[in-house]
C-alpha cells in the first residue's frame, strides 16, 4: 500500500505544494516564507515519522498559513485513503520545558475541533495567534478528523505552540499505524 500524495493548492492569493509520505522517516524540506510555521512543520514531520515537503508563497501570512492547513489536511485525508487497517485513534502528552500539551485525535471521516491553547499574546515570532488557530481549523476540517488540542499548563507562548505541534505529530504517528486488515469501524467505512 502506497500512502504518498502530492497536493497543489493554487488560488489568487497563494500557491501551495505539498508532498506527504505517511510511511517515511521524518525527512522534510519546508519553505513557506513564514519562519515559525517552517519550524512547526519540521517538528510535525520529524515526530510523526512522515516525510513532508512544503513550498508556499502568497500575498499575506494569514493566507499562507491557512492555505497550508487546508492543503496539509487534504494531504492526510488522501494519503490515508479508505483507512483500511489503520489504528485510527491517536493520543499524546508532550512536555516542552514548563508546558504540557495534550492531543487526542480520530481519523473518523468527520470534522470536529476542540482547541484550547491558552495563548495570551497577539503573535508568536512571525505568526499571529489567530493564524495558528486558523491552521488547526483548516487542517482538521480538510483531514476530516476529530482533533482535540489542549495546553494543560505553561507560560511561554512559543513552548505552548511547539508542544502542541509535537503532540499532534505523535498522535498522528500512532493513528496512521497499520494494525490490521480491516476498516476500523463497525460501519465498515470511514
């Protein structure tokens, strides 16, 4: 089973190209022009054991971040295919210094997002807080997944977002793992 996809999203505002291999080793090549997002996507690839290439350009940081979330979500949804044999569920608790993040997810075919990152500044590095929220919203919607992300405690805003991306990555690593030959649902479809 090949779980590799290429997704291109081209609008009047952005041009995004993503190559995703669910069965990789964490190799990555990321160039979005948004330095903090590049850092987070490298972490996502490394800790999920997905090979990931992302290139992006666009008119505004907001549009770039949101459209990468859309295209990355589409990439996961397409790469998982009919989801035959996957674990389906994933969860992780990840510390980052004084911060603790929790991610619980389900590649259910239905979108739901519960997001509580306790971010209290306007921006982190070169990304607005609202854009980080838009990224996760777009990602969950287009991956057709239930995604619950929480910061249980922490002070440093950078650490909160970094721990969140690492927790997401580890939960993805668990959920994408092939564990059987069956569709993981009593409905027979996801």
